[in-house]
C-alpha cells in the first residue's frame, strides 16, 4: 500500500471554496444568457409598452394614445357654394348674391328699393348656387320625396338649374314674395312655377307684356329637361 501525502487542512478548505465559487459563476452566466435570449412571457413588456417607457424616459411625459382614424371630410355647402345667412338681402356681399347675373341683380335692387319705400323688406333666401350645392339639394329632395320624379317638381338637376346659372332667386318672407308676385312684372321679375311662390327669374319684355303663364312645377318646364 502506497503512503498518501497528507494535505494541510487549510489548503483543502481553500480548494473546496474555489470549486464552489467557480460552479456558481458558471451557473449565473448560463442563466443570464438564457434570460436575454428568451425572456419569460410573464415578465417581458409588450412592444408598445417598451416604446412608451422609452418615450416617457426621453420627454418626461406619458406617450399619447394612438389617434383614431379621421372622419370623412364634411360635404356641407358653405357661403362659397351660395348658402346665405338669415336676413340676407340684395345688398349682401356673398357669392349667393354677387353670383347672380348683373341684369337680374339690378332688377332685384330696383324692386327692393321700391318695396322698402312701402315698408316691405325683400329678403333673399337663395340665389346663385354651386353645382355641388345644387346636387346636394337634389339628393336631399330625392330622400325627402322618395323618388327622382317627385323631387324634380321642386329641385332641378345642376346642369339645368337657373340657380346654378345665376338666373334665379328665391324671395322671402312670404309677404315679400307676395309683393313681388304682384308688382314684379314692372321690373321684369316673374314667378315661374305655381308651386314655388318664392322663385323668381328675369323675363325681358315683362315690363310691357306682363309675365308669361306659370308652369305647374319645375318638372313641366321644358328648360328643365
């Protein structure tokens, strides 16, 4: 039997401690590599949360929530299309008035001055209209009356509309429309449709021959077809 060389107790203890330390370091390094490569779903932050955290760190303020999709642009007509506010007159400086044909506007202003002298204010509820505005009115009328045929009694196609061409004006209130219906011929201003007491157009020659007979409604007017 070979004699063994005795190892001092202190050297044995040092070797054991060194081995344990080396094993622990290897285990910790392996755990760190695994954690970096495959984080636990329970602790990993979602992608958006990580971006928000980064934004908060940079700016000091929480990230704003994602914006909702913008709604479709409004198609409501405005003054540039010929809409007029309540109380508009022949002197209102908006396209709905200034877009009328000059000869029609001149006749309206002459009538308005005389009506005012009699205590009647001629208001204008609608004058010139853009094609888009007229189309909007037509579609609204189709929805209201239930068919294109019935709507045509009240609203013309844009391509045929006297409002779009600047040749027609709607007068209000009812007192003013009645005044112009009785006296309009002397200014060349005539009611055209029996069902629209407010609608007037210029008819040259009406000053001497009177206004022509009215159509029952716009659908009976050959110019609307």
